[in-house]
C-alpha cells in the first residue's frame, strides 16, 4: 500500500522526525511512503503554515537521503503546492527547481481567506455558503487546468468544518469532475477528513463515484502530521474506492504516472 501525503515538522504544524514517519510506514507494511510537505507560499511567509524558501533544499536533501537508506520501502519526494491565481508562473518555476516525483495541488485560500484555518472561521458567517462552494470549486478546476499538478489534494476541503450549502450543488460537482478529467489529473482519497469536524474522507462518496464514472484516477494520502497518522484509516478509504468502482491506485515516479492494483 502507499501513502503519498505525509508532512514534516518544517511546515510548522506537524510533529516528529521524518525517520519516525518512515519507521511507521515500515511498521504498517507500506510499499511506498511519499513526503509531500507544503511548498513555501509566494504570497506570505508564515512559519505555522509552510517551510521557508531557505528550507526547501534541505527538505529535498533529507527526503532523498531517506530514500537511499530506507530498507524495504520506497520513499518518494513529493510536495504540496497551493494554487495561487496570478502566480502560476512563479509557482511553476519553483516546482521546476526540484526533481519531484509528484506534486499535489491544493486550495487553502479563497481570495486570500484561509478558509480551512481555524483562526479565520468567521469568514463562513460573512459570505453565502453556496457562493463559497462555487468559488472553491472554480479554483479547483483552475488548479487542475494549470498543468502544474499531478494530484489534486483533499478535493472537497471546503467542507472541513461542516459548513454545507442548502442548495443543490450536483451540477457544480459534475463540472468540477469534468474539469479534472479533461486536465488528466489524479485525485487523492485523503483520510484526514475523518479526523476533522466534518468526520468523513475527502472527497465525499458522491464525488468519488462521479470521479470513478468519469475515469479520474485516484491515489491515497493520510495527510499525516504525526508519525502515528501514516496510513491511518486506509482500510476505510479502500472500501470506499472499491464500492465506487476503482480497482487500482496511481503511483508516481519523476512526475510519470503508473498504477498498482488495490489489494
């Protein structure tokens, strides 16, 4: 099994040594462990959110060093990068400066508002929830179409705190999945949502079924911020994947995609 979404203490909101994450991967029998810490933000420097630009090379070196010494497990060099409208060129250049195995593209900001940050929850009371969802999924589609990302992270992160529109968003979700398919990107089943107020994986079963019908490939990520979260709840994620119709998972090497069968 694989876990392609694992963070490090460099992001400022994760704990543990990287070697401990690898040890946990060994313990639970993973085939591949992919570190995907947060790429430095180009709009601000916040040590509680991402590593600094000066730390990026050290991150790359440490992952590569672990990959050389990891016995019996494949360690991949990934990164989680924010999609920032208007900064596509700068983001692409920064990503191209490192030899990543894969890049996860994520949306954490809507017009500068950190909607998934508990410090800024008041934003949900200041805007119509349906509009928030429209703005969020529009950014997801733009991120997919940018060509910068191999995987779209926690696809419906906007539900993290349980805020949901009362309106029917089926069309919005269908349009988003169509954009993912056209862009040729992969979607992760991210189990971190089970540890958040929403209490369910990203994406929802409804969206996962739409992705399966459209032929959008999937991979797995725990979004671990502590070593003991590596591979957490993957049995549940795999059941959802199989029910949706999936029989294989995407894996990456030097930005090239391949597949392994779901066990």
